C-alpha cells in the first residue's frame, strides 16, 4: 500500500502538537520534514530543534528532507535530533557515497533526492540507498504544479528500486488527480503539503491520496 507523508512545513506552527496528533489520527504513515537553508533553495525553514520537538510527540517515523548545501556537515546532527531517515540532494554534495555510509554507520536510513533538472543515473553506490526521492517540482516552496515531464524519470527510478529494494518517494505537486498515476507506477511514498493541509480535512485527504 502507498504510504502518505504529510510535509509538516504546512502545519500550523502555533498549534504544532495538535497538528501532529491530528495527522497521526488521520492515518499519516510518516512525517516529511523539509529543511531548507536559503542557499540550496531560496527559502529557510527548520533546524535540529524542530526535529527534536517532533520526536518527542511523534509515534510515526520522521523522514528529514535536507535541501541544504554540503549535507555531510549536518547529517549526523539531524540523526541525533531524531530523524529515522535522512534524505540529501545528489546536487548538493561531492561525496554521496560517504554520506550513505556515515548514516548507515549511525544505524539510520538514508535517501538520495533528485531535482527536476537532474537526470537519474543508476550509479552503483545507489544500491546502498534506502530511498530514492524524485522531486515533482523545483524545491523550495509548497503549492507548486507537478511537472509532468518527471514521469519517465519516476518510472526509471522505479525500475531501479525494484532491483535494490529501496523505497521510491515523490515530493512536490502531488494531488488527488496525479496520485492515482503515481501509485500505478509503483511510487511507495507520496509526500504532500497543499493536498493535505489546505482544507484541513486531513483524514479524507490522506485516504484519497492513498487510493
Ligand atoms: C518542496 C518541498 C515539499 C513541499 C511539498 O520544496 O520539498 O516537501 O512541501 O508541497 P506540495 O505538496 O504543496 O507541493
Ligand atoms: Zn520535501
């Protein structure tokens, strides 16, 4: 079954605890935490303390999506803060394999993310990744339109993950309309912000995305 990951960047910060409890009750499978540094992307969001706070109340896994330059400098601290899986961008580092090994040495899981303009090249070190994330939009902001031209790349990544047992995640522009197609391709995790939070009907929206 497809897993649904609310991107908590859309949660009401003033009521964060209540939001987390409501999303869990509504059937969220994991929380997607967007970390942006104002450099790799043109926006700034959360740091370690936010992850630490979520960890205290979350009963479901925390998957942290690092949109930061040189992620190797910070992966360890995001793991110590409570991330169950940390995804970094392939464009942001010159040493992806070392990051994968480092995270595994800390006994946590690791994902590798691809921006829309980055080709998915099934390099051999990727066999060690636990998750491949294909962006459906240019990262930085929620509520953007899904780029349909990503579909062949998503299919190519699916063929790869079928051979390696990694999870395939799609993030950005996911909505009820395109979710069916993404599920059919075999996407394992659908991330959504706007499609879950906008009308506050968490349970209904999560079920609709799951199909
Ligand atoms: C985009 C972030 C996404 C974003 C998704 O830069 O990585 O996780 O919050 O938002 P929606 O689902 O509204 O496109
Ligand atoms: Zn994200």
